[in-house]
């Protein structure tokens, strides 16, 4: 009985040691990266890709699958050829994955990333498409369930520059 127990423990330890090997061992799901601050290698999980929803409420602003528009707290309007959007989307997941989603998907819809900041648990990204600006703010949501990971995304689209209406003729400069 003792020999069988020792053999089982030995096999178990060998399997555990082999599965812990980095560099493409059996684990395979981890990538080695370099920590910029110290230069020491560390193991990190690869970033998972989240697909975009088909039929986003804003045609040129993608929304990750699994996120729903909070209609009670969202609004949008258009006037004089300009649009004003303030949408809240709620879903569950990881803020870093949602951040990566917008970083990868917004340029596909012709938005250029102008600023990307992280402060006090909030991720804020500013995009520009020459006619408008779009601010995407990613924060932790609220839930009564301790095991869920709610994420709230606020998307604000505003026009850039002055808006003139058809009724307002351009003003002539007077030289006096």
C-alpha cells in the first residue's frame, strides 16, 4: 500500500511540475511578457477578444456583446446636422477587456484615439473623427451579487466646432 501511495504522489508531482512549465509547456494559455519597470519577465494571461454587437444603437460606435443600453439614463438628440449622444451601457466582465475592445474597435469605425487615461479605477478614452469627439468612460458598475463583475460604459459624442443652422445666414465682416 505504501508503494502505491508513493507512486501516486510521485506521478502527481511530476504532472504538476510539467504543467507549470511556461514557454509553451502544457499550460499554453499564458504568454511571457516583460515588466517595463523592472525588466523582469512575468507570466500574463492573453487578452481575450470581445466581439461587437450587430446593430449598435450608435451606428459608428461599436458596443461589446453582452452590454445593454440603459434607456432610463441615456439620451441623444440631433440638430442642425450635429448629434449629441450620452449613452450608458451595462454589462459584466473585466474593465481591461472592455478597454481593449474600444481600443481595437473604434479605429475600425474611423475614430482616432487621442487620449487614454486610468485614474482612481476609471478608464477614460477620448476619440476624434474630425467632425466629432467621443469620450468613452469605463467604470465598475453596481450589483447585489458579489460574484458578478458589472461594468458601466458611458459613451458621449459631441460635435466639434461651431454649428450654424439653415436660418442663420453667415455674418459679413464690416471694415470701419
